[in-house]
C-alpha cells in the first residue's frame, strides 16, 4: 500500500476508471462489495482514491465487472505507479490535509488560474515575500516556516519545468500592501515584471481606479485543469477562518470559471503599463 500523502493523478485516474467500469457493467456498490467480501464503503473508498489500490481487490472487481483483458491489462499494469507516493510526500510535516489533495492535482495540471483579492498569488511569491507574510499571519516555528518555503519553491519549479500554464489575476492594491518592507516589495515587483515575460505565464493587474468586476469580493480562488478526461476541473476557494473548499461539482466550477473569465476580460491586457500609484492599466 502507498503511504498516504494525498492521491496522485495517476491514482485518481485508475480509481475513476474502476467506478466507470462498475457503472457501465450495471453492478451496484453492494454487489461489488459482496465480490470483495467487504463493506460497500470499501468499494466507495477505492473509487474515490481514498485508499491505496490493492492488486488483488482490483483484479476481483475487474473480473466481477467482466472487463476484457485488453482493458483490464493496462489497469493492472498501472497499479504500482499509482501507489507510489507523490513528490510532495517528503513535505507532509509542513502541509495540511487539504494541501496534499490540492498539490496532488496541481502537480499534473496543464493550466492553473489564480486570483487573490488582496495579496500576490501564492505561486508568484518570492521566498522573502512569503516568509514575511507567514511571519505576520501564522505562529509557525522557524523550522516549519522553512519547510513551507521549500515546498512552495518546489511547486513553482515543477510548474515551470513541465511547461504548465499559469494565469494570475491580482489587484494593484496587492503591490502597495507592505509585506516585509520596501526591499521585499521591490524584489516582489521585480519578480512579477520578469514573470510577466515568461512563455507560459500570464499576469494581469487590476488598477486601483478600476470599477467592480466579477471577482470583486470573491476570496482567494484557484482553478486547476488536468489533461485527463477522468479528472474534472477543480476550484479551490480559500475563505475566512483558514477554511478551504475544494469543489469538483461541474456547475459550481463553471460558475467560478465564468466569473474569472469576465474579470480577466475586463481587466487591462497583460503587458499594459501600470503607473507607480497603481492607477492606469495592467503590468506589474
């Protein structure tokens, strides 16, 4: 069994295929559980990628669903890889359970769209900015803070290394909120200016004198798209009180996507000049 560190996308894909094969075969959760000699909750956990994939259990389920060998073979062959811990497993001590799920999806996302109503979005933060912010907002001891910074740097590195697209929208107020002092903010501004010219990165800044837009009043939001038909888009909403909602309901995710599309369409085009007072239009 894979040590639990949040399922990888490979695990999620195999789990989703098992559910689809069961439904296609017209087999109920109860009937699948009888074949395993287990409780229906066990089958549900397998299909939700909430437990490691046991080769024996998977083989029994495939036989119960009368899956042909040409379909069952690749599934059985993929179990070992699906059970491997995600790269983020080494940082579990610095992560909340919800972060493991989010990073598990983010790590295979072809597109990440992000909005923050008051600060620079996490995936665009410099180490100095993030450290200063965590000193202000958390009571983390230095060791845990360092581990968090390592994890963020690795997320940023992997996102760029695999050429995933990152599209960030932020208010100009974020560039005028003093996080860590003038030197830290100058470094963050420079990093955003450089990031705006990278191939797979789009940065839009909403000016201070801009009218309300569809994302006005919406908490920090991330939209994740994985290029696997079995994995639907996810919306991650960070609300007050450190509450995080991971949303996979297609209609709700679509609503947030439409709102973000509207805000991005209304905002200044990426690369537009932004004056030092935060007025005018769009580039950091």
